[in-house]
């Protein structure tokens, strides 16, 4: 229950950050906003990592490439996601991003060669149909920025797959701090070539709220995975969609149309099924490892998925 509550808090915090960023995007240039938020995030994460002794960890050569790949994925996600957020309703952006469990599962099967059964492949296919209902390429409600969200999904998938391959001894705070530094470097490059807009007291308040919210989202998500069983905790990531619907309606006056609602329901349903199947298969694999083999030459049968 604690893990579920922490995951819910994490998703709400991330969505609140998105709402703050969308409000700020009405008056501030993209690179100015990303630079200031990244600067605040780096300072806090670096302080936390230093206090935890994370910077004393030596990173192996293999892991350096993975950290670099993860950082590139995070930079791409920051660019595409925030740009889309400035130009699309909050709930629509959040609904498309819910496809992440499906793309990570597909990527793990295709790139990392993790076994995935036919049920999850079917769920991924149906989930992508749900995404198409939201995006509606070529339709009347189509927005080019929907493709930006899909690009952000691809970048986050690369980021998460790289994180899967990292050695267990690398502290999460160290990886998060390095990634935040990379995003800050990207934002700094862009911020040099734009004309900055003077900030009002309201802007500083919203920016502070965004920084606090995104740090809270990071910390709560890590705590959720450490105190709760992943099969129980992971489905609560979809509370971000509920938060986006509420915030989008009361702050921006947006409510998704019928097709977007249907698409979001399909994406969430297939994502929940995928998480459930992964949880079931992981438990079967764990039980299989605890059961003694029948004979020295016996081989465990492969599970449907990992």
C-alpha cells in the first residue's frame, strides 16, 4: 500500500510539473524555461547524490556508454515532450505517453532479446491501435505535435532500455544527476542563441513549483519501487492520466473528445494487461528457480515472458 501511494504521488507530481511547464510556456521561450528548470534540478540532485556518496562510484566502460545513451534519450524526450506540451492539451499528451509500458516491452523483446509471449504482443498491437485513435494521422483533429509525443515515447523507451542494462552497483542518484547535467548542457546551448524574456513574480513561483514537483516525482518513483512489489505498484503509474484530466479541465479548460477517450482507455487497458502478464511470468520464473531440478540433466522450460 505504501508503494502504491508513493507511485500515485510520483505520477501526480510529474503531471503537476507538466501543468506548471505548460503555463510557463505561454510567456517564456522554450530554451530559457528548460535551462532554468534544469539548473534547479541539477543543483538539488547533485546535492542529494553528494550526500549519499554516489559520486565516489567508479563507472565501468560498458556502463559509460549506457549512461550516455540514457542521457541522449532524456534530452530527446525533454525536447519533444515539452514542445508538444506547449502546443497540445495536457490530457492528450499524457494519454499518448501512457504507451510507454508497451514500447518498453516491445523494445526489450526486439533489442534485448527478452522473451515476450504472444499475449503481450497482441496487447501491444491493440494498444498501438488505441494510440492511433488519439493521434488520428490525416484526420481532422490531427496535430503535428502528436508526432512529437510519439518521438518522446521513442526517446524514453531508449532511455529505459539503457537503464535496464546498467550494472546494479551504480546508484540511481548518480545516473539521475548525470542525466540532469546532460539536459542542462543541451538547454544551455540553446539558451545562448535566444532572446530571454523578463520573468514576473508569477513565473518564478510556477518555475519553483515545477522544480519541486519534478524532484518529488523522481524521488517518489524510486521509493515506490524499493518499498512495494513491482506488480502491485507499476499499474498505479496510470493515475497520471486521471491527474492530467482533472488539471487540464480546471486549469486549461480542456477535455478530450470521444475518440481520444476511447483511445486512452484502450492504451491503459492493454498497458495494465502487459504489466500483469509480466508480473505473472516473473513470479513463475522466481518459483521455478526455488524448485529443485528433478535430475542433474533436467532443464527448466522457458516461461512465456520475463
